[in-house]
C-alpha cells in the first residue's frame, strides 16, 4: 500500500502494526502505529493474545521483507490484513504524513525522580507480584488493547516498563494511540534489578 | 552476546550474526547470496536485533556476496578493509579498528595472505570477560587447513600479490598474528568441509581453537614459509570453475546477470 492508502485506511479504522524493535520505534514511528515486534516464532501467538482478529491491520516493517513475511503470517492465521506499507518510513515521510516520537526513560532517571511519572508495568501478573517498581500499576500487555482505560488519569507522563522493552513498547504505543502521554523505559526491569534499585512485592 | 553461525551446506560456507542482546543491535559477517538478503534480515529480526553494519573478511572469489544489498536494505554501512580493490562505495576500516555494539567488541585484525585486504575479526563480550573469546578467521585459517593463495585474476592491480607472495604472507600472518592469540580463543572460519577454497585437509567441523590448530593444522606444521607454500600447492583441490567471474562480481566489475550459472 502507498503511504496515502495507509493513511486513508487508518482514518477508516485500520490499525498500523509496527514490526520494528522498540528503540527505532520510539525514535520515530507512523502516527497511530502500535509496536508489536516481529519474530517468526511467536508473532502470531502474541497477536492473537492482544488483538481482535476482525480489526483491519496494515503492517509496517523495516527492512520491507519483514513486513511482507509478517503480513503473510498474520493473514494465514486469520487476521484481517489489508497490506503493508511500501517504502517504509522513508516513503511515509516523503509523502508528508505525520510521524511521532515516543520519549524514552533511563532506569537511572526513573529511580532518581520516581514521583515524576506514573509507572505502568506491562508484564504478566506473576512477574509483577514477584517484584515491581514501587508505586507502579499493572496493565498486562495481554489486556492492554481492551483495558487501557484502567490506567488512572494522572497529570504526570506514564512510564511503561516490562522485563525488557518488547511488551512495554506495545503497551506504551497503545496508550499513546489513545492520547495518553506514554514513555518507554529502556532496559526495563533487567536494568532496574541490575542496579539494585528498590522493588515492591505483591499484588500492588 | 548473541553469536549465530549460518551454514550453507552446498557451498560449505559459513556466515555470522554477532550482536548484543542488551543493545539489540548486531553485525552480519560474510553474508552469502545463496542464502539471500531476506534470510539475514529475518534471522536478525528473530533474534530481536537491528543490523547496524555488514562486515566482510575479504572480497570473496568462492561465493557470491550479498553484503552490498544487505547493507542497503538495512540502511547501514558495508565495511571492508581500506585496501579492498573494489569499484563500488564501501566504508573502509583499518587494522586494529574496533566495532562496538553494546557489550560486544569486534576488533579488525588485518590478516593478509589469501587476499591482500583479508581481515579476521576478534570478538570479546564484556559481560563475560575482556579477554577475546573467538575469532572469525575468514579464508585465512580454516579448521585443519588454510585458505588457498592461488585464486588470482591475472591483473596485477587487482591481485596486488602473486601466488608466492600470498602464500608467504599467509604463513607469517597465521604464525605471527593468529597464533599469538590466547590458546583458548575459538576459531570460526568462512568455509569448512568440502569447500574448494582450501585444501584436502579441511575439516567438516565448523569451529576449532587456536591451541588445536597451532598443534594439529598440517599446513602450519611446516617449518617455514617456503615449505608451507609447497605444502599448500600439493594439497590444493582443483581450481574452482567460476572463481574469476564470482570474484569479478564481488569486486563490482560485472553485473549480477553476467553471473548466471556461476556457482561452485
């Protein structure tokens, strides 16, 4: 699909799935795109856990081979795939269409100024229970598409964290698409625990 | 560190992805067109890695490279040693230059002989130790054998060194550069087994160590460069049929459609 066709489809309700890794996504992505990182092993499984199959989808991947393979895998699994963005981000920008940046947060900054963010933990419940950033609230990646409104209204930006970055970027991108001020914690709980920053245990 | 070896069994060719799982970036080393650009793109994506550079140990004469296309598809540099006599644009590096990706450090070791620009890549992972862990030896040192010095085009400007010079340089390079690395360092070559790029002693095993090759590599048991050159000539396989056309393509001298049928 050309960039213009993708934009029109978006305006008619289609969702752009960005297949890239979270850091390039955070640097720059199509306005409204949700970040579901590609891999051949379990892309379809993750998509099935997160998204309704009747939702019209458009795939953005870089290099484009990733978009073609992802579109094929998802279509074969029964998703309503409309196509993929031809020419990638470069073509999108050349067409003058809007891009967004998602701010990133280092764990050191998060620890030092913890009160400056509402921290949302995108992991599964058992991981949250085992140990999470103090005062964080849970929005599991599996529930984020349906339950994003459960994240309390707050004047602060939302810092989304997971074990690494894949699930947090997915949840942050869903929140951003709904107009919330979402930011991505790079390095995730792995970095947080490495630096021995405080954690809370339990249901929260 | 993420380290993955890809083997093209028909070519007995090995290529590599080396990257850092924390930085989520990687280099691809010596990609083969027979596996294809998409192969490396999808493998890197499966490993959650962005390709930030394509490295080659040398300009190959024994298989078609897809380094140029892979670098272009990823919008990243294609690196070759500064002396590579290619006709297209590439990003030159010099002996000793270090490529860093997160915890992983890839140091270029200029190891001329098989070709004048030939470079090995010494790899360490700071999350384990600053010590080197393995070395990608390209077509310099194989498991059980060494790269052949006689894949020449017959054009002095492109060949730079003749067969005798190449053999002599190869012996000294292996002895003075690779065999002075710590014994524990693992060797990962560009070819193995039945590949026509080495001699009859090449092993089907796809990795070795400096210690093992220092002691049991037959070519390197020769007392000096002259005896080495003689040994390599005597144990060489027949010259591969299409190496001139493949080398010419990899140098940028001919187009892909002029390669038709040129497989080894």
